[in-house]
C-alpha cells in the first residue's frame, strides 16, 4: 500500500486526522494555551457572571454578559486552531538540487581520453527582482532550493516557510504567509477578551460595594473577581503589547524576523506599499492555497546513491554537501557511468575534499 506524504514527511511536524491537521513539534504547548484561556472564562461564568445576572435584572443584561463571554471565547479558540492546525506556508523540498542553477569551474578536470569534464557547483546566493529592486535569496542546504523572498528556514519545524514571521511556542506552529492573519486576530481578540473579563469583574466589585460598603469587604465577598482582575491585568500586558507590536509591523509591512534581523532603523523596505495597502494585504487578500498535499500518495523508490555537490559561499569559500539526486543532466550521467566503470565507489563533484 502506497504511503501518504504526511507519513514520510521530512520535517518535524505532527499530523492528525490522516494529514488533515498539521502542527509543529511543540504542539503540546497548545494545551497550556487552551487552559490559560478556558479556565479563567469558566471561573468568570460560574462566579462573576452568575452574580451579575442577579445584580442587573433589567433587560436580562446579566445573561447577555454571560453569552458574550462564552461566544467570544469560542471565537478566540477557533482562531487559535486556525493558526495552529494548518500549513503556515511551507515550501516543498526539492529531491535533486536545482540543476538549472549549476555553474562550472573555469579550470575543468581532464579525463584519460583528454575530454574536459565540467565541475558543477551551486552559488550560495542569487539575485531576484522584487518591486523593481534586486534582492538576494539564499540557498537552503536542507530543502535543496533557493528560498523565495522573505522565506526563512525554521530550526524548530525544520521547514522553509514563506513570509516567515516567527515560530510561536504558545500556538505550537510557525507563523507565516498562510496563518499570519489568524495569528494577529487571535492575539488581538485575546486582548479584548482580557479587557472584557477585567471590566465585568470590576463591575461586579462595584455592585458588591453598593451592598456591603468598603472595597475590601466587596473583594472579600467575591475573591474570584479579584483573582480574574489580577490575571487579566497581567496577561493584557503580554497579548496587548504583542498586538501593538504587530500593528506596527503591519504598518511597515515587516515581519518579526526582519525586524529583529535588520532592526527598526529607517532603511529601504522594498515590501512597504504604504499604510493602507499594507493592511489590505494582510486582512483583505485571499489566502493562498497550500503548496503541499499532505494526503497525496507517494511512490516508494529504491535508495539513491549519495552524490557530493560543491556549494559556493558568498565570500568565495566552498562547501561540500551530500545530497540524494534522482536525475542529472546527460553530461553528468556520462561522468557517473565512466567513473563507475573505473571502480570508483563515490562520485564527488568539485574535486577532492
């Protein structure tokens, strides 16, 4: 029986429901985030909202507060799952290196039959045009491809991710091109939920003060309200600050990775289209389809011999990278056949190491 792509996936991702849901390797931390959201809301509904139902009988306002808390919590949890359980924009790995990018050393080796044989090597970087500007992209030795602009390799998930922002341990997933919108909506909605619970808990203390006098007596009557206010105040600094930071990044059309790498200095940003267009790009564009079909069948093939390939660094140094290559061009195939006939066990492109 043919295996599925998710069963032979080379990254560190965790799959559920036969490849329909994809998480990062630290998906267990998602359970902690779920508890941090649901436990305070349960306490609010069972202790604070119940008091507000009796304190505000007019127009069933207390029941409305309870329904808003439950509905808004469900909305936050749905955004959390949309952020964590889908492909963030993983770029599929190449089986062979990009042969069209091979260049050849000027000093070619000479075989016994006096034919010159090319020595293929891959440049470490190449230039592409983005919005009329030249941008350098790097070659990823793990995924065997030149990363698209704004793409970076996540060391946690071991994947190249388009428009890589960061790897978030709280959601157990990379934040990239396909889930950044849901991530921002999640943290901003969580901040609003903190404000709502804080405000309603404070309102409950206010009603208790009207009935029991000083604030310390009211706090003694409802310790749950005090705990929730302190809890929401603490986490509001975290999710609220994170929301403000990402609002700043969206305004500049910059990722967290780019901000920490290049800093917030006033430099040319080829992706910045102006405040309005930057926000429209994040919130009003259609989510691109995934490049990966994790449930597709894969054909099992015989093991491919290891082939050495030279990669040029930007400073002129050379590295040797062992890759599995399924196909090479005609000239390189002839080289392999000729050296195998001479009893050579390993083929090394680019000279001896």
